[in-house]
C-alpha cells in the first residue's frame, strides 16, 4: 500500500538531508548519480549541477515520500526489511528520475517509508523537473506496480481518494 506524497521544496537542501538521514531512524540509504556516499557532499554535488545549468533560483529539489502498509512489516507477516525497501527505492528512483540526482533514506519509526530528495535539474538537459498532476499520478501508479513486483501490499489510490472525498462530503469537511 505505498502512499506517495510530494512537495516542491525551497528549504535548504542541507537541512532536509540532515532531517532524512537521522541515524536514529534510517535503516538503509542510497543515491543515484552521486559520486560520494557522504550526504553533505551529495548536497554540494547537487548544488553544483544546478549552478552549472544556471538553475540556482526557485525550486531546487522535490521531497517525495513513499510509505508502506503496516501489513508489510515482518512482525505482521510481511517481508519488508531494510534490504528490500532499499532495493525498492533504487528501482523507483531509476525508473522515475533516470537523469536526476537522487538521495534517499529508508526509515522505520513506526511506519516503514522512504524519503527521496530529487534534484529539480536534469543532468543532461538542464531542464527543471516540473511535477504536474499527470506526472504525480504516474509516480503513484508506479509505486503500486513496484509493490506487486516486490510482493508488497498495493493500494488502489484512486479508489482511496474517491472514498475520502465521499467521507469529507458526508462530514462537511472542506475538500
């Protein structure tokens, strides 16, 4: 049941890296298109890529979070462990952002989830990543495809959104 959330971020990348790489929470981590294992050097590399393409203003990166069902935890009969969640993260990043620098941290503090920091600048073209609703839906759909591939619980997120809207209408909660 991977749930995907995304925010275009203008917060300092170094602050967000420090947040997601909290050693008390991280069970695995990785990156794509970085030349170092040091998260703070990864930040410097991502900032240098933005500088080289003249893209220092505005959106620097996206913070994407993918959270998994509690039923996928080993203590609940599931098979999601540090190795599997990290493999999922690597495949997710490679498929969705093949030309972007990506840092991820897999965390477990009650819920197993992955934080992705995706550089907003394409390494080859210098174009900024622009996440519209269609693209965001594609990310959500691919999360479910990978869930099935990895033997995890998928989520019909469209039906979940529909049911939430119905509940909100019934309770008078603004949509």
